[in-house]
C-alpha cells in the first residue's frame, strides 16, 4: 500500500513530499511477545520522491525495514517515524486517516512503544529510588551516623567551630540585650567556685576539652553548651534556680554535653553533607558552615539519647561531688510554668523533660551530706547575686577568705577558668 508523507533525510531541515510503499512480508510469528516477532514480521518500506509534475512516483530515495523503525512522540494528528540503522535525524511524517492503516501494517510499532514506555518507567523508578536513597541518607543516615562521624573531627576543629558560634551569640540574643558577662572578675568568689566545680567534674574524665562555663545576663531561663567547651548559664535561669543542687545538676548536665560532643553531633546532623564537604575541601575553620548553624544549637533541642547521656554523666559526677542530680527536675518544672514563648526559648524547650527522662532523673534522687556541700553558703550567695551587681558577687577571693560551710573542703587558690576554651594539655 502507498501513503503520502513528508520525509526528512537527516541532512537538511527541509521536508520532501514522498510516496511510501509498505510491502507486508509473510507473517511467521503472530505472538507480539515473541522475541522473533519484530524481526520476522518486518515489512519493506520504500520511500520514493513524489513527482508533482507527473502526479506519481519518482525515483526511490530511501529504503527502510520495519524492524528498525520506531515511533516518535507527536500530536494525535501525526505519526512520526524514525529509523535506528540510518541517520539520526531521518524521519517520516504521516497525517490524517492513513495513520490507523499504517499501525495495522506495522504492528511492531505498538510493541516497541510499549517496551520503550516500560524502559522509561523503569528508568524513572530507578532514578526516583536513587533520589529517595540520597535524600534518606541526607536526612536519616547522616544524623544516625553523626555520633560516629564526630570521632573524625579533630578536637581543635571542634573548638574553632564553637568559638565561631560564640561570636554569633551577642547578635543571636540582641533583642534581649545580648549576653554580657554577669561578673567579669575571674577571681571573684562566684567564678572561682564555678571553675572549681568544672575542674572537679572533669577529674578522671577522658576528654580533650577544657570547659568554660560563663554566667551571662539575659532574661531567658536557659543554659547550653557549644562544641569545644564553651557553655552558658543565663541569669533568667539563675533567678529561677533555688538551691545549689539545681545549679550543680545543670552545670554537670552541660559538661556532659561537652564531653559527649553532642553539640558537634548536632551540627553534623544539621549541616549534613555540607559539613562533610567542608572537611574534605579543608574548610574546617567553622567560618563558612558554623556561621549558619549557630541558631541550630541555640534554638533547637538535643536528641533524647543525648539528653539521657548528659543526665547519666551528671548522675555519675554527683556520686563523687555530693549534689542531687534529680534536683534539675524541679527546676525544669518551674521553668515550664512560664508562658509558651518563654518555654520555647528556655531550658524546658531546648532540654525537653519527657516522662522517660523524668523517671530516670527521679531514680538518681538521694539524700546528701549537708556537711560537704558542693558550694558553701557564701559561694552560693555570691553565685545567686552574680547578675545583681552586688558587692558579694564581685568580691575577690583572698587567701584568708576562701568561703565554705563548716567542714567544707573547698579551698581554691586560683581560678582555672580559661578566657577562651582550648584543648586540654
């Protein structure tokens, strides 16, 4: 049968009007699923130039075999065919009612189209699966492996990250007046007592970090630790802290976050591949990645596992430092009575107290010896008044005034607190 069509030879863009003769060969296979169907049921397709002057067939310009022919997506009113064993741009374009007849003469077109659609769907499925796997690795895999990845981060690099984030702190809390130190005197009674607590808490602990806890003037009732050892206790939380046990429990808890490197883990799980690429490329100073992650540590909570580990550290430290770690439950409950905004920004929001954690803390509740308190009454009074500007808070520790309850063994002679957190030597 003959059909009129337009022919593109794959060399020039101009179409030629042609007559196409399709000679159906003998059918040896009738099952389209048979692998021999397309080859054995092929037809000869002769393409001849249309002689417009004589109104008939001109000379033959191409010859195709139907087993090499495939359909190309086009409008419903057109049938566009290509051929796989000739020039890539070679095309036949049919239109009108003859399209159905051509499909009947060339049943292999539908078979190939179905196979092609199947290949496309498989490719889309594989590509989608690969994308889902990549996203899953980014969202789930990296956070799950963060505790392992953090071991590859040099300690000094973590300190550098922490210092970079610490530089963002004044801006992060600018609306509340920043975070100025409540007591800039490193040798005040309060600062010496806090520094002594930190050093005693870290005795026998395998960590490269020298923890520096600063009490800062900010009304938000919160406390948190940065990667590398810098930690903050806000005046808003200190105001709600009723006794030295509550204060000690929070300090030990934050030290536990530093020792377990939870801040760095949080950064890795939040930054994901971006942070890892920074390590690979040598950009590990914290200036590019940490610059955008300070708010992650400031405004977001640690994982339940991280909170359990920090609580466990505080409980372990309490057994040799004579304070009650369960006291933090009372402080958290007290903070939880604030309005919703305060709770979101406060210790209760960044260190959520779920029932499991509450039960674990309650189990660590124990009776303490009042003759060996971690902070003397004078020290605790100085700490409570650190942000009030009273003379007690700013009183320097002298050789003759070391402070302490009767029977207390706390007797520091110098402040081990460091201006900038560094690696322990």
